C-alpha cells in the first residue's frame, strides 16, 4: 500500500460522510473533490503499472522532457 492511499482514506472518508449532511452546490463541490482525489490515486497505480511493465526507471521520464 502506497502512503498516498492512507492520506486519501483519511481525507476522503470524512468528506464522503459529510455528503449526508451537505446540501446544494457544496455537495457537488465535495463530491467533485473526492472523485478527483480518487482519479489521482488511480492514475498513480496506472503509471506505476506501465513503468514496471516497460522496465522504466523513475528518472527516465524526467530526462525525456
């Protein structure tokens, strides 16, 4: 488990629980933030999967830029 997952869980669970009590535009914004954090964690998994699949090292991508 990556460290970012622990941070994601600690931030997103209270936000998701607060959706029960929030109404209106604030509910949409809170849900948008939680979905955005979930997509960021998912992209980290996809990136690390392809990095291992192609045998790249962490510094290769930054050297190509």
